[in-house]
């Protein structure tokens, strides 16, 4: 089984992607490489942040790798929180604080259309490739569900009546923004190994 480094410490993301990739690749995390520091996300786009993290792994280990950056983009807030989704309410990166601030900023707004956006940067033998995944939906003002993470308890994808946090991992993996981007990544990797 081929190894691919996923430049993250986020166990939820590793679990989500490993379930999607199944036995095609073994996903190795930054923790597995004994990288303890958080790689700073200093870009102002999802592509830029994903590439910073992947480039760090390539520069230090010369191992094919990928990294993602994801966020929630709310239409009526001009795309906020966007690249700042994880630290929207501060550097402590607290999910509940982020949700409370977002709901406060939505007060008085009728339009709650939003989208989750993932960008994956893949460095394969030194070449860089990008894959995007977007899922549209609406935000609700009360949290529902205890699965998932981040803004999942207040996001209902279009065509569904449940939040991401009310869906089990297998169901979410069929439709999520990350699943869409990962599917594009897997297709690309499979075509390259034929």
C-alpha cells in the first residue's frame, strides 16, 4: 500500500479521509512524522494555506503529500469566516466560540445561504496540483446533532433536512466538501498509476 502524508494533526480529518480512501493508500499524519508544531496558515486563500502546509512536508521530508484548507463561506457576510473559519473567534480555535460569534453576526439577516469549501494541495514528485470541493447549504440558528466538528451543527446541506452533525460519518463522506475534493484527488492518483 502506498503512503501519502496528509499534512495535518487533525484526527477527525485523518479519519474522514482514510474512510474515503479506504485501502488504496495509507494516510500518514504529521504526528506520524514526529512533526509537533502547527504549520502557520498565513495565506489569504484556501489554495495558499493548503500549499504552505504541503510544501512544508515536501521541503523537509521529500515525501509525496497533500494538505487541505477548508472553511465556511457565508453569502450575506461577504464570504466570512472563510480562511479564518477555525480561528474566527480567536486563536484558541474553539468550535463553540466560533459558532456563537457567527450566529451573533447573522442576527437580523434573512439570507443564511452558505457553502463549505475545501481546497487540497497535492505535491506529487515535486509537482503541485489543486482540487476543490464545495457544498452549498443553509445555516440554522440552533445547533443540532453531536457528530462532526466545526460548524457542522448549524449547517444543513441543500437537499437535506439534517445538519452535518446529525449525519453519521459514512453519510457525510458521500456529500461533504472534503469528500468532493478527496474524490477528485483519488481519481487523479488512480489515473496516474494506471
